[in-house]
C-alpha cells in the first residue's frame, strides 16, 4: 500500500505540479509554490527532501532548481490507480460531481476493474449519523447550481429552513462549499446581498435548502472571504502540542485542513500548532481536538480551555 499512498498523497501532487512546470525555480519560489499548492506545514517535510538531494528530482546550480523530468514524460494509469478510481465511484457523494449520463459512462469504462475497498468496509465511530441526503435529486441539483454560481460569480435565490423550522428567503453570492467530515455534511459559505450592511459570511447547510435558483446578477469578483473570516477570529488562537505517535501529525493536518493555522517542529516527536477560529467554528473544533485524545495537548487559549474542560465534565457526568 506504500505505492498507493505515495501516488495519492498531497506531497506527490505538489511535486507533480512543480515538475510539470519545466521552469527554473529559486528556493523562495519553490517555497511559495508548495504553500500555494498544499499547505504551509508541507514545507516542513518537502524542503529538506529537495535541498539535501534525497529526492533526486532537480538539477541544482547556483541556487536554481530545474526539473529533471522532460515535458514529454507521461505515466499511464496503473491498475492500482484504476482500482482507486473504481472505489471512488462507489461513494454516493460522487453523484454530486457527475451527471447520471457521465456516471454511467465512467462506470462502464471501469466495469472490469476490481475495487480497492467498498463503502461498507469502513465504520465511522466518531461521525454523526444524520448525514446529507446525497442521493436526493433535489439535493444534487442544489449542489450543482451552487458550484455553477461560484464558478460564474453569480447570485442565487435560496429558500432555507432554519434549525428552528422557520422558512427564510434571501439572495446570496456563493463563495465556497465546505465538507465536514465530523457531520458528513456540505455547507455553503456565502455573502448575503444587502445595501446597508458590510459583507458578512453566512454559513448554510445544504440539507436545509429547500430551493436554489440562479439569479440574472453577477459580481465582478468574489469577495476575499478569507479576509472576512479572519476579521471575525478571536484575538488568541488555539495553541496545541501534537505528538507524532500513531501518525498523529498527518491525521491532524488532514483534520484541520480547513482552518487557518501555523505549525512548527519543536523536536523529533512534537509539533506546535496554532489554529485561528471564531465562535461559529468553536464547537466543531472542540469536538475535533477531543477526538485525538492524548495525542494532542491544549495549552491555550483560556476561553478554549474552559470550553474543553466543561465538555469533558459533561461527558464524565453522563458516564455510568
């Protein structure tokens, strides 16, 4: 399974994109490309491999790195890769990204390929059971409409049912779709159209959307949603120590991929991570941190620590 992991992990994809460029790069340019293609913490692993020559992928001369891979280089799909694709096609969420006709065609192409796994092979012990209705035709239509709107910077009219059961109706500029592993749900990050309020990010669960329709109105550009979210962060980030046992570093970086964070190596067995968040993110972040047990130490901030302690006290009271 090492080959499978190497081909599909984030580092492989980062290096593939760099090598395909066929342009000479300085070390600062390599760093920039790695962070833009992956994450800031990707530098911790990749840069030492490249600068020491452990990965013999570049010619190095006077601080310039040039790919050793020719532009004619092509790698056909292996049976392992085809099996991976076949397995992905078994996931019910795949229907959100392909029409029925496209899916049938792909299923025919890979009909004789064995799967690496089946969805029933996995048991998610820390996931909520009320997942989104991925096979619902209305849900699929809403998802594709939102993807189209994001790509075209187009406003949408959304009829939405709140948690209290109230039906609301607003116009939004969709900016991003996010997936929550813990909840097994998609949510939309968008800007509500208003003449009197400054831009504010609204988070809407897709399964609560009753209708989504495109409007004949487009924006010249999408707002800097990351900057808007940053302005809502608490003053102090969550300060974590991550112990590397049981592959905890890779698992935490995957789990916290949707958060803004800074990560640095403390020693061979410990990494320090600061995660920036706001009130809307707090509950989910608490649950995610707790799921790692002793592999993560929470050093601060005080607000988060108190929330975490209170949640642990509640769990203890519920224990028999």
